[in-house]
C-alpha cells in the first residue's frame, strides 16, 4: 500500500470496510486463536523524562516501587499457574536491576516454569541485549513511539530516533523476536506521520506490533493536549494487519482504557493478542502511564476471567502454545 493510500484510509469518512477487510485477513492468516501474555509491570522507576508518560523522572507524585527478583518470580509463577504460556516483564528504564539480575531471573523462569519470556525494559547496549538473549529470553518489546524525527526529539528528550533504531537492529541481530510500535494521536502528529510509522513498521519486518492511543496525562507537560482517538488507533491496527499480514498485534490496555470495549473492537479489526495484567494488585495503581488505566484494582485471576469471558463472547479461542513469531525467519528460532 502506498503512503497516499494509507492516508486515505486514515481519513476516510467510514472505516467499516477497512475493518472488515482487516478482520478477514486476520482470520485467514493468523486464525481465530488469541494469544495471551501475562503482563508484569515490575518497577515504575524511570531515568527518562518522556513528555507523555506518568512515570517520567520529574514527576514526584508517584510512589516508586521496585519488586524484588523473588517477587517477580512469584508473579510469573502465578501467571503460569493461571495458564498463561507467555509473560511480558516490563519496567521503567533504570539501573535498579543489573542485566545479570534480570538474566538470572530469566534463567530461573525458563528452567523452573518454562513459559516464553518477553522483556520490555528499554534501551540497552548490544552486549547487554546479547546477555539477555543468552539467558533464555525469547522476545523484546521496544516501541519507537513515532517515526518523526522532530516529534521524537520533542517528546523523548533523553533519547534519539537513531538510538532507538540502533537498539531495534541489535535486538534483531542477537536473535530476539522483536516487537515495536507507536502511539497514535500524539500532539503534533499528522496522518502523514502515522502513514510513515506504518511503513516503517512494515520495513522493520517486526514479529510483534504494539500500538495504542496517546492518552493525555494531567501530571505531564502534555496534560492539556488532546488525547488520540480509538477510531484512529483502530484504523492503524487494521492497516497494519492488512499490510504486515502475519504479525502478532495486541489489543492493548490503552485501547481498553480510552474507551470501554476498545480491546474488543481491536480484536475485531486485526488484533490477535491480549496482554492481561498479572502485576500484583498492590503495585498496579503506581504504574499509571496515563489516566483511566483499566484493571488497577483487579487481581490477576480477575483479569484472566474477564479476558476469557471477552473471548467467549466474541467466539474467539485462547491459543494453547507460547505464541512465537509467525514470521518464517524466526519460526525455527528460540523456544
Ligand atoms: N498514553 C498512551 N500510551 C502511553 N505510553 C506511555 N505514556 C503514554 C500515554 N500518556 C506508552 C508508550 C510506551 C508504553 C509502555 O506505554 O508507547 O512505550
Ligand atoms: Fe483486567 Fe478485564 S482484563 S479486569
């Protein structure tokens, strides 16, 4: 699809045909199964100052927490007990844990629990990524957030688009299944920029693509800006499904937070993954990147039941296996 065609779909008066086409592609290419990844937000300490994020270092209004390695392991064991074949370990970017700590944790998870492990812990050196891969981690998520050089510089003052791209290249080189993505509806983001984002995600040949609407957080410098919309986010999901075909695309928490039923809508226009929260309940309220986040008061078991009911209503099945990449390149890769 060309840049112009993408813009036309982003701006068309009625997206229903786009959504229906994405749903057809989803069904024929990745099927009715939905992969579940239990999400553990294990620390909200962050050294960065991204303008959109409620965990940015200059915000003092949040109680910072750092789960111990033992607590994280217990949370993963609970996730495995619930039946999730795959977990995502996410945190702010900080030096709270050494790469050796995280690597040791991953080794223990892999040997004792055997679940697939995705890390989402930010920018590291190539050697650190290699060590994390060596420890047995399967996948890594690192959103590039926006393909616009200008927007990136404004929104992520401590990083650069180039550094982010370098990290994504390293993650691929060391053998991870790689996920990336963007926020939709960022202040100053145009449809042309979103079209650039989509084409860049296609060019990166990602194994997973996680996107969500920007949700203005009153505790950040972007607090009085307009949030993105679910509609534009869903159009982006649909286009990504049609263009990239066999990518794992989650219906993300931000989609369910900006509008009730948002995740269901995403599952109906291209998404095939859900990431139910398994963070211990006492920490959840402290991991608010944006206001209105769902599941803040729920227990891991609540989210599991909620998600099972959601899929039941939609006539979709829970996938059984770990849900590795569907790309031929990595199909024979790590287990
Ligand atoms: N609104 C929506 N998504 C956000 N993220 C961070 N802050 C916000 C916000 N205000 C997203 C970023 C990050 C992911 C973990 O959460 O895309 O990569
Ligand atoms: Fe957490 Fe629905 S997924 S309560």
